[in-house]
C-alpha cells in the first residue's frame, strides 16, 4: 500500500512538473516571433543555444557537478542533437518554407513521437486505449492546423518532420537519463556538449545592425534562451522521468493552444471559437491518456 501511494504521488508530481514545462515552452512561439521580427532566424536559433549553454556551464561549475559516465555520454549526445541543435535549427529552417499553421500539423505529431521513443528506448508499455486517445489528440491538433490553410512545400515538410523526430528522441532520451543523472543536469550537459558547435556559428551569424534591435526583440531572445532552452527543460525532463515518458509527453498536445493564447494576449492575435472547442477536445484526450497510462 505504501509503495502504491508513493507511486501515485510521484505520478502527480510528474504531471505537475510536465505541465509547468509545457507552459514555459508555450511562450516560445510568441517570444520567437518577437525575436525573428528583428533578427535573422538562424542567428536566433544559434544564440538561444549559446546563451543557455554558457549559463548551463556556469551552473555546473558552481554546483561542482561530476562529469557524466561513459554510459551516459551517448544519450547526452542524442539529447543535444535532438533538443539543443536539431529541433530548433530544422524547425527554424522549415518555417522559411511553411506557414505557422502548417508547422502545427507536425507539432501535433510530437507527443505521439515522444511516446513511441518512450516505448522503444524507455521500455514503457502503456494500455492499448492510451494509443487511441493519443492518436485522436494528435489528429485534433493536426485537423485544426489544416483548417487554417496549408501551403505545400516538400522541403519544408521534410525539415519539419525531421525536427519532430529528433525532438521526440531527445525528449525520451533525456527523460530516461534524468532518472540517474537528474533533470537539470541532463539539459545542462546537453547544452554544454553543443557549445563547440554553436559558439563559432554565433559569431559568424552575428548581425551587423544589432544596435537597431528593440527591447521586444531582446526580450524574445532572452525568453527562449532562458526559459525555452534551459529552465523549461528542467521541469519537463523531471516530469517525464517521474510520470512516464509516454503519458506525461501527451501534455505537449496543449502547447500549440497555450502558445496561441499567449500570442493573443501579448501580440493581440485573434482567438476563434473553433480554437477553444479544439482545445477542450485536446484536454479530454490528455485526461484519457492519463487514465489509461498503464
């Protein structure tokens, strides 16, 4: 009885931490929009990883964290490749060919992709009904994106699909590794591993007209560097490790709608009744995946 209580508490904590992570990630869309309106998208992608990487290195040194073991090194490379470099860079390049509505089609696949990697790499075995709610939730997000109008671009589709696959892999690997290394340590070491790659590119793509960037542009870059690239992952990886990769990962279905709500509030973008209806449907699907997690 005692073990089950602890398990339930741990699961609840996992959902709370995962929700906080998704909420912080949801600010990425409006914050990125503020940044790329005044700076090159590639520079924004490189800068967010570089700033977060330097911060992570500083925290690791202050806390005198031990280096990861040889067994942990390869999973950390996958985390860095998927979440630090792969998804931000490929999605940024994809948005040069796709509309934001089109990109939501692929973001709707991310929870399902994370669940699949959780099964293959994390050894999790959710209830069959879980997959029903997961697929329905993904279809709701993708269906909403299609209803907003889709522009076809094979190059953009390939880039965005690759970004989602790499991100799902990075989420699952990071969550699995967090159980032994710790949530904030995983993203910190993943960011540090990317520094040799991003720092040279930071100076190569550094904008010549940086003095004309406004406070809003700097705020957007600061947010995605600190919260989207570092602090959000601390809660996210901890939540995935506590509550399960496949189940807590379904909270990502809410991310596009949280992001749209934040964009409506801060950027004064319209929110339709249909968007609210789809959000309710997605929430029900997330609740269903939680109920049939095991």
